[in-house]
C-alpha cells in the first residue's frame, strides 16, 4: 500500500513523502517554481554524495509524464528543522548544534569554482556575476534607484543604504578564497538536525534550487539572521565548527556576512508582491547592519 503525505515548508515546489509497505520512505520533489533549476539541483545532490556534503541521497529523477514537471526522488531523512529544534533548547545546548552547523557549512564551501556566478545543469558557471563589493553596490543601485524597491523601503533609507554600500562594500573584496558552492537559502527551515551522541547534529541540508558559486558570507549572513544569530554564543560556535572542519574565516567575517545579506533583503523588495511585514523586517535588518559600523 502506498501512502502519500505532503510535507510542509515548500513555498513553491511540492515535496511529498512516499511510504510503500516494505520499503524505506522516500521524498518526491516536484519543481514548480523554476523547472529549469531541477537538473542543477539533482547534480548538486549527486556531487554532494561524492564530497560528503550532508544532503539526502539522490535516488532518481527526470520529468513526470503526467504533469510535465521535472522531479527528484530523494531518500527520506529523519530530523527536525533547525529553527524548530533550537527553539526548544537552552543557550548552552544550542552551542554544540551551532558547531555542527558550522562544520556542515564548511563542507559545502569546500566545493569551489574558478569564478562566481549562476550554475547550469552540469554545475558549470553559465552566468558570471560579481559577488564582491562592486556587485553589491551595483545591485543595490539597480533595486533601489532604477526599480521600485527604493519606494518600498523609503527614499531616505534607500539613499542612506546606497551611500553606505559605496563606502563599505569593498570589505567583501578582502576575501582571498575562491568562489564556493553557496546554498543561498541557508537558514533554519532548510537544515535538518537530530540528536547525536554529543548533542544535536546536522542530518541534511535541503532545497538547493537557489545555489550558485559565491562566497561564504551569503550563507553565513542568512544563517545569522534572527532568531538564531542573536542567541548568545551562536555565531562564535558556528565559526568554531566551520574552522575545525577546514574552513577559514577572516577577522571581519561577521561584518562581511552582514554586508552580503543586504543583497537578499534588497532582492525581497523587487518581488511583484511583498507584504508589509517583509518590508518592515527589511528596514530593520538594513538599519541594524549599518549600525554595526558605528
């Protein structure tokens, strides 16, 4: 007997748990938001299996003849989403979990590329982009000056943000490492964790459709958003786990992560519809980022 359960958390793509008597559970992932990303995501799952990146094992994939949608068939991973698990832990218990998350992220970032940019189905950089300071400034100008993002944010704050980036975004160019595999949505809803012998550990990282070749700071900036980032000791434990697993972080890594995350908050303002709550959060995060330099 086959039992099908729709999984929560997918905002545009559909994820179904399939339970067939006598067989391990699997996940059927249907790519609805951007079908062109399906082959890239399947390639990342296959590569991750070779490189030890914590992702569900790819069992198969192709195009669904009934719907025409591309799909991936993935192993089922038991675990809790990071944000849910951390909510029930005190600050001391969160620290081993943060170190595990940092170690998993270092393993992801150990996959490197010759240049930054968007990846094709073979994980080659098909569309180069500037992931440094000039790229951030250019994107902010495009979003906040040439497009309606500035009106949504508020003209005064938009102008201050562009001026701030023009002065400070060059810090991103001090990163000496090569472009690396960047998840681009590395937050609490896409990281599965479970209890281990020494505390909570990362079980798998999910949903790779936005992955590209970038710098470590895009993922670190996303991870350190509230509610996880402000928890006492969380950021330091992430950094410790990252470096223990072979990653390298400069002294100014937290500022660099906050700068890189400005791109994501600006991108939210470009969407056809955006809620007042998201705009308010973007204003708050942008203001807090600029305050780091005071």
